[in-house]
C-alpha cells in the first residue's frame, strides 16, 4: 500500500482493471446502457421530441376533453392539457439529469471538502465540522428540503442547491473516516516531517486514495438526488411547471391516475430507471474498485 | 455502561439544541412576514406594526431565539398562521395515526426484508439470489409516491381489495404501511443477506452440520437468531428514513398523520406547522439513533462502548 502513494501519477492500474471488470457484469452494463440512452435523450431532446412539449393540442384530447391513451399518433398518450407525454418525458430527462449532476456535484464537493478538512486537521476544526454534520444528519432530509424550497422561490438552480444542502452529509462522513485513517499513516507522517504543506499533502497524497470512495458514493448519490428532485417536484415545491420534470408531470396529472394511469406510471418508470441505474452502477463500482467490500453489501 | 449512556444522552441533547437553533434561523430567514399574514391583506401598517410588537418580532435575533427556546422547552411550538391553533395541539392530535403507520411499516419491512435477505443468503450466487437483490435495488430506487399510487391503482381501484384511502380499520393501514415498508425492505434484505453470509461461515454452524442437525433446524435455531442481532439496532436508525417518507405517503393515502399536516401546510406556506413537524421528526431521529446505540451493545456484547 505504501508504494502506491509514490506512483499516484502513473495511470492507475486499479481503475483500468476495475473498468474491465465492470464490463463483465450484466447488471452494470445494463445500467450503463440505460444511462447512455437517457443522456442521449437529454442532449438530443429537440431532435427526438415529435411535438412541442408545451403545446396544448386540440387533437390531444378526446371529444369529452379527457387525455388520450398511447397510440400511433401520440406514442405515450397525452396529458390532461392535451400535451404530448413522450415529448414532455424526453425534455424531463434533461431536468432530471441536470439537477442530478449539478446538485450531486455540489454535494460531493462540499462533502469531500468538509470530510477532508475535518479528517486531516482534526482538533477543534474537525470537532465543529463533524458535530455540524451530525446535526444535519438528524434533520429529516425531505422536510428540510421542503422548508428550504419554501423559503427561496423555486428555480432550477435553487432546487439543485437545496438538494445539495441536504445531500452532502453522507459524503462528508465517509470521507472524514477515510481521511482520518490516512492522516495517521506513516507515509503522511514522512511527508509532514519533510516539510510539505497541508495543501500539498492533501492534494498529492490523500486525495488520490479517496478517489474510489468519491466515485462510488458520488454515483450512488446521484440516485438519491434524482429521487429527491422528483419528490420535491411532486409535492409542488421543486421544478415549477411549465418546465417539465418527471416529478411535476405526476403532480399535474395524479388526480387522473384511475382513468389515465399512463400519466403517472410512465414518468414513474422513468424516475425508477434513472435512480436504479445509478444505484446498480454505484454498487458495481464499489465491488470492482474496492475488493475489500466485495459481496458484503 | 452508565457513563456511556450519560455521554450519549448529553450528545443527543446538544444535537437537539443545535436543531432548534437551525430551525429558528430558517424561520428567521423566511421572507414572508408573519405579522402581515396574520393581520390580513387589508390591514393598515399600524395594525401590522402592533402585531409585530405583540409577537416580539421587532426584538433582536438572540432575544427572539431565547424566547423560542423557552417556549420549546414548555412544549410550545408556536401558532399556525392560518389555522389560529397551537401547532403542538395540531401535532399531538395527529400523532397516534403516524405512530400506527410507523408500527405497520416496521412490521412490514422486517417480515419482508429479513425473509428476502435470509433466502438470498441461503441461495447465494444463484439466480434466486440475484433476482432478489435486483428486487431490493428496485425497492430503494422507486419513488415512494409512485409506489403508493401504483399500490392504490392495483389493489384498491382495480382489484378493490383495500379502501382507496383514509383511516380507521386494519384494511386502511395495509397499503400505506406496505409503501413505506417496501423502501425499508430493500435495506433490511441487503443487511440480512450479508449478516447471514457472515454467520454461515462460522465454526459453530459447521459443528451443527457435523452433528447431523437438519438444515431447517440449523437455519432457524443457529443462523437466523445470530444474523438478526446486528440488524435489531438498525430499527432505531430506520426511524429517520420513515420520517422522510411520511409526508409523501400520508398525502397519497389521505392518512391523517403529521405528514399530511405538513403537506397541507406546504400548500399554504404555513411555516410554523412545517417547522413544528420538522422539529418533532428530528427529535424522533435523534431518539432513534440513541436507542440504536443503547440496544446494539445489549444484544451484541462484541460491540465495544466508545
């Protein structure tokens, strides 16, 4: 293990081997395939959408004014305003992925920064930071997010920030524990004795060891983020209509779930697939990148 | 043991104090002026100023927090802006429904989770194990409101086995408890599986086998009881997960608990109620974690007290 610190710069054999191993797992491959499709849908949304997702079409409603079930004309049916559900779901992919990646990116950054600072320096700084982390852990995440979303006027960025504010905690705990163990190892002591500054030690010698955990928990975290965004939007305090998000599509149409179930279950399936893919991928990454945990979780 | 208990109790109290501070800061930050909301749209500036003074909103931050904390210690969570009632009264009236749902959910997730985990461990690395583990991933990846609506659609609307929502009989409890329980099932089955695998590798299991005990007897008498030990403490931590789910699930099923109360308050931006529910939920989580830390070393003497 000690030798690894010295060759942190060389292409990391554990990651290449891990990636190769990853592609031998059917679950991970399937998850990666779903994610690629979703990313493609999000990027190429304007090319894929058969209709304007916000157009309320006359022919999109039955003569009685009810939404239409899936058909050749409207592949996934229409919603209660006569809008094409497929087009709205495709554009919703964008919302979910953007918030998932941005919110989780911020959460990972904040969590890692707090965890590393507290773990490396310890003492009263570490004490204060970790007590604050404990405090945030005791807050019911969803309720806290709702309160925050109610205080600030919801926009895409605010929703992402709110989710990040409640989601950095797990990452901080994991990184804190690992940094703490690393900071007491001999090769770090040696660096300190040689006069390297804390920034250099953290950047060169601690961070490379944390990369695996950051990748694994970062991937699993996107799943939590996607679910939280969907839930906030479903409760009406997340992404605001007419911007389509899978959660607010369900929010808008849920009263019709008995007569037009596709309006609830198709967006629901999309949320499930996205969250499930990140969970499966994160789990496979944990197995391949960290052999110590193999088969234990 | 007593020293450890005392330290953990003090830590929990400190966390609760911190939570009250964070809640108050959030309340303080709310741009909506409670005085204006209470007085109504047509009130004069003078009336609003009077109400502000009456509520003490014109005093500095620390004075307001001091009073808030004092009120909290007496069980006073403030007044609802719109319902003109004490928040604590509203919450206590709805607590039994939420506690009942919690009990139902815990029973559901333990029964399903432990069974699935045990079967998966016994059939380790077979297609059965793999499908059960994929199922556990599905349950933790599915948004609870979709699961709730799906169960409603299939078992209430289509099959008519259960009522479409509401409260009162055992039949009303089944679907909401299942909805919350399914999320927990995912976590418990994965923990149970890995705990069972650990226990199955122990010498005493091999000895029992060598003695010629039947497989069923070994599993029910020796493996399952030992595998469950580390999981019991998780029930406490589980309360936190439960608290996050009640807002959604209670509103989907029209369950008259504190989650529905919070959801109605969200629609009307009735901040004191949302804050009250948040604070009570946080207390539950702290209490649950404390319970977990106390129970864990009791049921499993290998865990050292720190």
